[in-house]
C-alpha cells in the first residue's frame, strides 16, 4: 500500500494528468506525468488505472496491486513534485512481476522521474 501522501486521489487531478501531462508508452503500461501545483510539490503522487479491456475485476485489481507495489519500492529514488498516472494495458495481466517492474523502471527513467544514485550515475546509466 502506498503511504497516503504519495496517493493521487481526486478525480480532477487524475483527469488533469491524463489530459495535460506528458505520456510515455510501453507494451505493458502507459505512464502519464504532469508537474504538480506549487502548494503540494513535496512528493510525487501516483494513481493506477486498469480498464475493463484487461479482464474481470480480480485481474484488474491484481494488475493495479502489482504496479502499486513496484512504485512503493521506488519511492525514495523518485524526484518530488510530479503527479503520475500508470495505466495498465491488456498485456500486463499476463506479464510476470519482473517484466512489469522492468517496464515501470524503464518508463520512469525515460521520463526523468528517477534521481541519480549515490555514486553520481544518472538513472539512464543504471541497469534495468
């Protein structure tokens, strides 16, 4: 479970991210990112969406739980001040956890959301 400050909850915020944010695509997921309004930019916030094309409710919920867990493990490596929306694609239902994790990390790196590590390497230089 994501800690409450990292959750993007309001439907207005989610709609704003989807309409105004930049988009990065992968065969398993789509990542939308928009800069947060100034008053709430201390952490990056996340929302997760899985449409009906993915499958029935249990399949959709499982896809969202897996994405949530992947993001939770990456929270300390992420730049603050972004609102992010992760949309699961139908292929994510049959992908294993490692594939999904690789996809999320790849998209976050391409979007510039990950911080450089302690050794000064940028996230683009880190192995996925």
